């Protein structure tokens, strides 16, 4: 008897995703794409040619022979930027967060997790088998209550400094006070804040005067590259070198990327003009959306517009694309059910005319889809 193909069920599953408005397909190639409002290149560095030469490949894991001077220079530069003693470079933000949390958490530990954390943080906690308590988004009182409950191991609080789907920020000072009072560690992902927010682009922990126990720095946003680093104490760096599986069992970051990113640290510090441009254009976009009754959330370079169901988000994104504006629909599981949205991201490359054109296209799209 002939059996059906082992993966034949996937066709039915993909069909169901499409009917639910949740099917994701590859977008157009990004190079030369006009009217894009979904890039994380907040300061506009990504499309510029690398200012430095270096080797393309690291050749091996960092623990074997894949550590180059470019890696060490980048780690020193990032540690200095965020004001922490040391840093360790990973190949992606996902690898950094998964590697960090799966390495430092133990099954007997308690982790207090904001309800809207990025998938990389969630997966790192899952791999650790620690006891995770999810608290409502930005609810410091719930964090304090959770930290009062009995715990056989260590206590941790994990948050982001700027949540990329809602464009909002926790009270980092209050979280630091709560963790200090409970003898807990504070882990902060600054992926979408560093470079574009805070003094000299040093992030929201720096702006709040907060020193976290571990901080994730992503190079794929304001720094215009790829990869990420975890910053913290020298002991944390040494532990991750020995125990972070996503670091140990991966070829090291390209030395070319590392060298370029180290140069980008100084460019980011000096980019107050670009940060001001991003802030002005983002405010223009928010004001324009709110003027026509659209609920643009948060602050900063990310401008989310919640539209409800996935099919409506997809329809609006397609209508905008036909008008030359590229915005991706964000749907579950990236956001909670019923809160599908369009997420505009503003960069230093956008002009006031670009934003005005996007607002006009959004008005037309709303009328078409309504």
C-alpha cells in the first residue's frame, strides 16, 4: 500500500493559514524598494558602503579559531557605549537572547516576564525550563507582587526597553528598584532603542540612569548591520563563552560586519541630527494618522496602527503597496489575537514629503478597504 507523502499535510495547513489571513509569503527584494516604511534602519546607515575592509568570514566558532581582533574591538566599543564592563558578540539578536537566557537560568529559578516580550526572549526562557510568571504589559506592581512569591532558586525580571510592536517603554527605574529589593537580576533587551533613543543613542537604560545585569544590543537596527551582543559583567561574558550554546556552536560573526559595526558605534554617538530627523518625521506621521481618527500607538520611530483582524491588515497593506507605500501587516502570533496592525517605521532617510505621501495613501487605503 502506497502511503501519502510524509509532508503532504503541509498543503492543508498552509491553506488554512491563508484562509485565516495569517499566511506569510516572501516580499519584494528590499534593494531599491521605494516607499518603504518597514525598515529598522532608523539612522539610515544600512545602505551605506562599509567604510572599512576586513575578512568576510570568521572561519570557525569563536572558541576554536574564529575570534578576530574585529570581534574584540566591537565588544569593547559596545561595552563602552552602554556603560557596562564587557560584551560578547553573537550572530543575531535571536541567538543572543536565546543563548543568554538558556545559559543563565536554571529550572529552579523564577523569571518574571512581560506579556509582550519578543519571541527570542520567550524561547530562551523555555529552553531553560525555569518557572516563568507572565505579568501584564508594563505592570510594575504585578512584577513586585510576583517577586514576593516563594522561589527555590534565583529571581529574574526580563523586559525590553522599547517594545517594537507597541512603541512603548516600561518604567525601567521602578523595575530596577523592584529587582534590587528582591535580590533579583534585571535583563533588558535594547534592540529597538539603542542608536535612536537616549543620550548619544545610548538607549533608554542610559536615559533612565539604570544599569541592568544583562543588556542585549542588536546591530541590525540603528547600527545598520547584523548580529548582536550581550553586555554585562566580565563574569557574565565568561559564562556565556562557556555555556551559551547559540554562541559556542556557531561560526563567529563575520569580521567585516564586526569591524564595520565598531566604526558605527562612533557614528551613532555623533548622529544627533539623524535622531532629530527621525523624531520629527515620526511625530508628523503620528499627528497625521490621529487627525483622521487612526489610533497610532506609542512614541519614537515605530508607529503602530491597530486595525483588528488579520484579513483587514493584509488588505490595507496591499492597498498601500498599490499606492507605492510598503508597510508590512503584523498578525498573530507576533501580536495578540484581535490586534493585527500596520507597523510603520520611520528612518532618517524619510523626508516630510515621504511622510505626507504615506498619509495620503493611508487615507485612500482606508476608504478602499472600509
